[in-house]
């Protein structure tokens, strides 16, 4: 999966928007897993996991000074972020 924001302020450095996300998902075997994703603004960030069957929950883990996302955060199948 690839995560990307429409606003560069959603960045894992010292930005004002979402810095990291937590994804709770089911893997190919149906087991529950979690992965933390460090955002990089308008640059797509791929998950480490490649066997994601279903995303159960996705939420902001850490945020900058504004306390919310600065733009829409989109999720794509890796390689399909158009």
C-alpha cells in the first residue's frame, strides 16, 4: 500500500499536520497486524508489509502543532498512486 497526502505539511519531520499513521490490518493468513507509517507530505510512502488483505483501522498516531491532517490522505495499491 502507498500513503500520500495532498498537502506537504503532512510530513514526518517537524510539520504541522499528520506525522505518523497507525494501520491495523489483516495479512494474507487472516492474522491481525499493525504497522506505523511515517508520512512524507506529497511524496508517497510504501508500507513495509506486502501481504495486506484488509485494512481494519487507520488513524493518526502523532500530529504536529495543528493537531489534524493538513490535506486528504489517500491510500493506493503500491504502484497505482496516480
